[in-house]
C-alpha cells in the first residue's frame, strides 16, 4: 500500500474518532440534564422500550455519571443526605 494511501487512511481514522468523541460528549451533556429521580425514571422507562445493544452507550454514560455524582458526595438529583 502506498504511503500516501496509508497517510490518508490514518487521517480519516483520526477524523472519525474525533467526530465520535464530540458526539459522545454532546450525548453525555444532554443526558446530564436528567438528574432528578423522576427524570431518571422517565428516561429508564424510555430506554426499557429498546434492546440492551441499542441503549448500551446511553446506559454506559448514565452509569458513569451516577458513579461520578456518588464520588462527589451527592446522589441522583444532587441530594446530599
């Protein structure tokens, strides 16, 4: 494979990864808005209509956000008991 083709492939790969990271950050920011127990219950209800594979990325983000909130000392909804 010629070097120029390899270089182009690397650039395309990097651009695709950058686009995916941006999309994941945007999705994460949108999901962060669901903080109260009622909002999360509604979101869980909606996610329950879809397969695990369809919602895998969303559930991973939500689990990470829950973990980060708990580490920061607050539960879902910002409750500090």
